[in-house]
């Protein structure tokens, strides 16, 4: 997740085989970008990350690489298909479920949220589901309330790390704050929107959003390494460890209760599962054409990189003139970047385990990640 519009940080702030066009790694040819990408991953670690893993897919096949270590100060390498917290990349799963419900005529994108969640959000009769999904609702970012939701330092460890949170309570509190602008009057990244989206899913289906994600996406696509943890604190299976510096010491922050992130950023996955998911999504296997087109209808974000926001999906022009789709994400200890060609046939997903998620080296790590992701589509600079 990410805070406000700060490039993918804490909430905080993409060959033919199988059902979504990814060749099984054990039998696949090697993707053409492998050697250059390995150098790019090494550069991510040189910039200050503990470790990094990536999977790229192109017309030649699959390439997986790692650099650095699974633990700070350790010697064991990062697992090539290790699991990690994906942060705001969760939003694409949430938006996909909502758009499936739209396709089933169980709600409309232009429905006011008041119709489905009466009384939860002031002015809810003027905020639409579409505005929630593309961050034009004006709803305040709940993580700006550092007293209730401190996201760094000892306060995070004491007040948030292992505390369970109710999305209804979070949304209600954030919605009482002065909005950024009237509904539809601008764009401002706010994780509150996606907690609200999760609540709409639950109201319409009668099941928690995570159950719908499992039923509609994880199980049909066979994403066996992807999960919606809820209040579970551990990362299951092989995984690298992420850190946060507190009072001069590096705290292993891998275990935490992600319920405060919820439908905006709680999920766990792997690079392979993310590529499979985005391949299915962009390849038209999860949404009918009308709903996929709506997801890819974007609004300007004002970002200097020219990226634009769709419905849980970002459009990003790269330096070589190629335009890709995807979603970044960050949550304590982990940063994710997942980019994919518009036809759902070329992919790269990257996970970084951090030495200090809020450290001075973070901008350099992010710049190195972006360079690695760009190289998968554009080649080395």
C-alpha cells in the first residue's frame, strides 16, 4: 500500500501454456532479458535492499532471478518463488471482484455508495463506486491520522503491529474528516477508498471480500501461493524477511496483523502468481470486455512519470515508448512492482525485502526497482 500519493510505499502508498498464458517454469525456455535483469537485481541490492526476487515472462519463456539474502546479515539467498506481502497490489484483486459483480448486474459503477452502505459515509449519496475505485471520491487517507494509525517507529510496534482493526471503524473515522475535494472533483490516492470497496463487496455478496477473492480469482486460476491473511500474522511457506529501523535497531517486521490494510493492501503472493493473475486479467479471462475497458479507463494523477489511474490498475508509459499496465505496492518490510503488456503476454513482477522501509536509502532502492522493471520491456539503458 502507500500513503497518499507517495510512490508505492506503505498503504500504506506482466507465451502460451496453462490457463493464463505462462509456461510452467520447469519446462520453459529462458526469457531473453535474463542476464540484463540479473544485473538490474544486483543493483537493487547495491542501492540498499536486503534482497530482491523477480520473475519475467516474454515470448521465449520464463526467467526467475534473485539477489541478496533472505535475512539481514544472513547468507541464505532469497527464495526464487518466495512469498511476500504485496501491499497495494491487493487493490487490483479487490477491483476485479467488484467489476465482476458489475458484470453480474449486482451493482453498478455509478451506484452511490449510500445505496449499498447506508449511513457509513457522509455525502455517500454523491460518491460513486467508480470514484472509490479510481481515487476521485475525495475521501481522506486514514493513515494520515498518525494518532490512530501510526505507521512507523515504536508506536507502530506498540499500537498497530499485532492489533486487529475493523474496516468499518476505519472508514467511518476517515469519512468524518474534511474531504480533499467534492466527489469527482480531483484525484487523491487514499487507501480509505479500498477499505470501502471491500465493504461494498461484503454487503453485495454477503461474504467478506477475501472470501470472494479466493472464490473468484485464487481458486479458479490456481494461485496456490496467494492468500488473504486477515488477522493471521505470519507469511506462510518460503519467504524473505523485511525490516524497519526503530531507535537505531533493525526490527524484523515480517510478522504483523495486516487487518489495518485489509482490502487496500493485506494480501500475500509470489512473483509467479502475480504474473499469472495479471495475465488472466489483461487477457480477458477474468472480466468481460466492457468491465475490462472500464478498468482501463484512466484519470490523470499529476505524476511526473505520466502514469494514470484506472480502477485498481495503473497505466504507465516507459522511457522507450512502451506503455504497460500494473500496480505497485508497499507495506512494512516489502515493496512490490508488477508491470505487464496490454495484451497480457509480457510480464515482470518484482519483490524487494527492505533493510529499512522508511530509511534514507529507500528512494534509491525504488529507483533501482523501476529501472529493473523498465529493462524487462525496454532493454538495458
